[in-house]
């Protein structure tokens, strides 16, 4: 990437709020409900999305695990999917505290 160009920020979103035509990069937190060799299904309580991850990242996550994914939104004919760039274990993060912090940060922008 050229020195004077910056990558678009990964904006925190609920899955139902993601607009495939407008959102470039997002970060979502949810429960991994299924996985195969190249992707996982992530559910955040507002919706479900297929997230494509690198093989090493898929090996590091398990069904039922709470994770945060930062990635690029890829529009599809019917909806969208996410090309995951980073997958983080979020098991030890208190969901209520995380939601409160997210609200404070989003209102101060």
C-alpha cells in the first residue's frame, strides 16, 4: 500500500446494520455457529454472516466460541459476506461492558 494511502477503518457494526454497498471494512462480535475448511458462520444476535478466514485462523476457533472479526464486506447477489482479516478470541470479554464501551465511543465520534 502506498505510504500516503490508509486502509479504511474497520467500523463496529451489528450484522443487521451492515450495508454492503456502503460499508468497506467492519468489525463484528458474535458466536461462531459453524465452520468448514474456508469459512465460519458468525451470529451476533441480530443476524448471521459467512466469514472467510485464513486456514490458520479457522484452526484456532471452535463452534460456540465468541470471537471478533475485522474484515472487508463483500457484496453478493442476495446479501453479503465478510473476508476476514483478523479473528480474535473474545471469550473473556464481558459482553455487557463491551456494549457499554462501544456506545460511549460511538457517541463521542
